[in-house]
C-alpha cells in the first residue's frame, strides 16, 4: 500500500481523511494544514501519493502540487467547488469532490497509484 501526504486546512476533515486512508490500508506520510508544512513534507522522501486541499486558508496548494509534480509524485485535489480553481496546468489531475466517501477515496487512490 501507499504512503500518502494529506494536506487539508480543516483539522476535523484532515483527521477523518487520515482515518479513511488507514482504513484502506495506506499509511499517512504526513499531515499538513498550511502551505509551509505541506511544502516541507512534499519535499521529504517517502511520499508515494498526495491528497491536496485546493484552498489552504488564503493560499492555494498550487506550490505543493508543483513540488510533487517535479518529483513525479501523483496527487489529487480535494475541493468543495469541483474543478473551479484548479490551476490550468493541473486540470488533468483527479479531483475529489468534498464531501467524498471511502469508496470515492479508494477509486481516486487506485487511479493515482496505477
């Protein structure tokens, strides 16, 4: 199974998604609630995939997406707004529409980890 970076600024949602990842048999490579910590974990070794909240407070998670893209690490965006706000260069990445189910997360990860 995969080691997944989880970037989500709402702590309760982050905890729920982390529990879902563990339930699916994955490990959480790290959790971040802001851009700075997300970039730090994304640059560390041991990340196989990532789920990125599109909007982190007043910041976009685009710099984290770029760091992951540069390293060849697959990622998906999680958003309550669908594809709205996804940077043009990352439109081909999966989007998890919040709120999502365990099955939705599992399908997304299967796509990322092909």
